[in-house]
C-alpha cells in the first residue's frame, strides 16, 4: 500500500491546491463544439454542472449531452444544475442530439439528464428515442447513458436502457452516511438496487462518487464493497468542488496519492476499471470504460 500524506483540511483561507488547477477552454475544436451545441439548442452537463474538464473535453471534440431540459426536480446540495419545476420537455430533442453527434463525428457519446420526477415515466421515452436515433444516424458510435434515479419505477428503467446503449451509468455520488445531507431526495440502497437491475438486464454498469465531503477512508472502502456486491463494473472517483456559496462546503482537498490508493484498492476488489483522480468526473475518459 502507498504511504499517504496527511489530508489537507479546508478552511476559509485555504486556497485550492495546485493539482486542482485547470486550463481555460481555448482552441478551434472547443469553438466548433460550442458552436454546434448553441446551433442545435442543446444542453450539456459540461456547462450546467460547471465541469472543470470542459476545456479539455471540448478541445478534444467531445461533450456530454444533457437531455430533458436543464431544470432538475431534485435539490442535491452538491450540484450546480438549477432546480425547480421544469417546463414541458421537447419531443424534437432526440433528433437534434442525434444530428449534433453525427456532425461532431463522435466515436463514443455520453448522454445524461436532469431528474424529471414529475413525469410518470421519469422521461424514459425521451431517453429511449434519443439513444435509438443516435444509433440510427451513427451506427458506429458507442453510447454511455448516465441515467437518474427512477424512484423504483423499474418499468421506466427498462425503457431507458433498452435502446442499444453499451454502458449504463447511475451515480451514487457519496457514501451512505452522507446521503441525507448530499442527496436528500435519494436513497443509498435504492440506487444500489438500480445498478443491480441494470446489471441483470445485461448492461455494462458504471457509477461515480465524490470524496472531500467528510467521508472516512473506511466508508469509501464500504461503498466499493457494496458496488461490487451489486454488479458494478466501472467506478469513477473525484474531488468534490463547491459550485457556489449556496452549496455544501468542501470538507477537505484529497491528495492525488490518496486517489491513487483508492484506484489500487478498487481494482483489487474486482472492478474492471477505476478512474480515480482530483479532476475525475463521471464522463471523464468515458471512452476507456467500454
């Protein structure tokens, strides 16, 4: 095992450490992706979620598309996506997403969405149509769908994941003890069950969670064990960063050596792939997770 440094506890005067610095988005590829997103009136989690890797990913010609609007019915205390009562969903959105992916010549597409708890089918039909139309226009493109919690609507879940995507991801986000504070409208065991059902359906399963929220090392190992028990193939682990002053404060900045240890331990527990690092997010290097 690696010898680990003392974790840097965050205080009001603590600046972000050097390993969290990111480059500003620049370059022609970045501008091209931005233009396509704007032209087709699409949403991306890259923008709505204030992702620190937007410059790198868009500069490489890739983006994670967010369907079903950009207003979420949940009020998670870590997430920058706005919350409220969403407007009616756009039935033409699947076509626009599919055409944009074809124009971008994306080899591996990642699609996610806000939670739409007010919809009886949780948005499952739009999910199905989006994946179906992407596959029709770009049959060589592989797809990862990062889906929300269906609140145990397992019929909706099956519809969401039955259109031919290769990877289905559902994020746990944090350890069990912190769920009420971090994900007050979600349930730890229900999300584990959702991952198990995705696995039982025959899909490659993936999840992600954050550290730096006040969890212990033992709790990180416990969530790994729970995920392995429920059929999870791939896990991503990244540093929580406070998006605004209205969101949870960072409890600690976790050193890169700790992330290296989590990767080592995760692989030893049986995951097929562990993506672990301060700037890792769910869709970061997603093409490697096939």
